[in-house]
């Protein structure tokens, strides 16, 4: 059976943009609400600051290779924006403060055997727009082009097939005031998520075990294991995950040039199975129900490989 790992497909998909100004308190509340909404709806959530996604080069003290590996969960977002044209893509990304993605229903690539390419999933991206944003997707849709109306205030467009996805993509989008832009490969996701991010309910992030530490960093990921909902363990990155594992988190500190993978479980069985595999540093006990591995981001081949393997544990992998 093919081995899965993440191989960056950022390349030509990345579009340069500038980070717009915003007030910190409002920015934090909107990002927390987006994170909570995705956490409720999906199995894996990833977050990135806008400046990390601003190009295909290095980031702060990170090498280009390490930075691109960390950008992996957002490749589908950048691919979705590409058909809208460079001007539209640049505008919406310029007006965004951060991006989040929720993903679930992980499955092997489609197409003829041997079924190579990216792991497929049901996903939704949320772009958190800055307070000064003037982006309006309805104005984009009103111009002749590739965007059409799916229904009231929901727009759709297509993109060509890629390796592992033999059929054209269909993307759906809606904007929630001047706060959020949602882009998904499922109309149901748009219906479920848009009213929640548009509510005034105060975010309750107690379900995130690492929230206080990871929310301060440029990139983080969190996976709450839903064992009964996983149908393809290999595609989901769960071949070594036992029923006692409850969550997995990942966060990167660009200034320290390190990333941390943290496992939460009621016994050591998952940590032992993961440690028996090659590629990642050993997970070591850091409490009665948590294990941790530190990944140096040194920019060499081994560093990139470790990040890619870690991404695969969250469902962002590729069959080679």
C-alpha cells in the first residue's frame, strides 16, 4: 500500500499579498469564533497568520522549504482562488488577517490505479478579513467571468482537476459582512458555518487543550479524534492511532525555528506505535495523558520530511 506524506503543491498557487491593518482585540475575537466554529464542524483545524501565506519564500527565520511545508494545509485555498484571477486573489488576500481550514472525511486520491496524489477531504476555509477590508465577493461575481450564483448570496466556480482529483473542482463561497469569507468544496458546509461565524455568541474554546499556547503562534493545527467517523485510516493518518487517543496538536515557532507535535491520550499505546515508525522524533511523556516531540526546523531535507510526515497525521498527506 502506498505510503502517505505531504508534498508541497504550493508553487504557482501562492499569490503575494500585504497584511492590512486591524485592531488586535477585534481580530482575536473573530479568529477565535472562526476556530471554534470549525472545531465543532470538522475533525482537523489549521490556522495561519496572513503573512505566513504571503509568498512562496522563507518566513522570518525559516527556510523556504520549511515555510512551504508548513503552508501545506492551505494549498487548496490558494488553488481555489487562482481561477478568480490575479487581481481578485491579490485583493482578498491583501485584506485578510488570517486563514483557517477545517477538514474531515479523509479519503485516498481518486483516479486510475495506483491512485497517486493528495489525500482528499471535505473542507472549508475561513478568511478572516481585516477591519479595513473593502472586499465584496458580490462585486466580483457581478462581473463577467468564471463565478456564477449557486443560490442567494452563495457563489460557485470551478477549477481544473489535479493529480488525485480526476474531476474538476467546484468551490462555493459566501461572505459574512466584512468579517469573513468562506470557501468550501461543499455547499452544506457553507450553510452550516456561515450563520455560526455571523453570530454574536462569545467563543468558548475550552475544547482546545493547547489553546493558550498555540493561539499565540503563527501557525497551529489541532485534531480532535473522531474514531467512529474515520473510514480510511491510512488517508486520515490514523494507522498508528489507537482508540485511547483523544487529540493531536501541532504548532510552529518561526523565531525559535522549532515545531511541536503533542499527543493527548489516556494511555501510551498510540505514542508507542508512532515511535515505532521512522521519520519523526520520539514522542516523550510530558504528563499523565500527553506526549510531545520537538521538530527542529533546520531547512534541510530531514527537517522538511519531518514536517510533511506530521502534516500527514492531520489528514494533509499525499500518496507517492
